[in-house]
């Protein structure tokens, strides 16, 4: 199964073995590690690589847009790796441990610009 892996982090054997088991087929992973400059780039990335599934560690706004891109192409849901990170002390690098993968079935993110609230008279 062709997997597009969108992340700066290279997928490990643990990642690919777990995906193969979960998806029920051997996986062929292609990494896309470049910075995505906005949601408008996502359809082109998916169309260029033509994966069967997409795994992505991307910001929430891009996740929301990717969910829509995949739905527009009648593709299965976006897969997101979930990690636990630890550091033994401030001088050691962070260790990322894969906990599981999850499928993002839908997303509805509402945002607004945070502004300073004026004090209310009591």
C-alpha cells in the first residue's frame, strides 16, 4: 500500500511495521518533508504522489484542510501519529515515543483573534 508520510521526521521501522499491521498490507512509504506553505499546497501534494493513504504530522489548520482534500478525492481518512515525548533533563534531547495512530474522521475548528478585554465596571 502506497503511503504518503508528511512530516519532517523520517518514519522508522516501528512506524512502518505498525502501519502494515493496522492496514493489513505491506506499506511503501514516501516521505514529504518540505515545509508546507499553506493549505492551498495540499491538493497538489496529494495529486503528485497519488498515495492510497496519507499519514501526517502537521499543524491543526493543515490537518483540517487535508481532511477535506482527502474527502474530495474519496480517499480514506487522514492518519495522524500520536507521540509521547520525554526528556530526562534539560541537557538531553527529547525522546519521542509512538503511542498509536489515529484516523481523523472530521474536523471543525473555529478560531478568532484574541484581543484584550476591557475591564467591566462592577
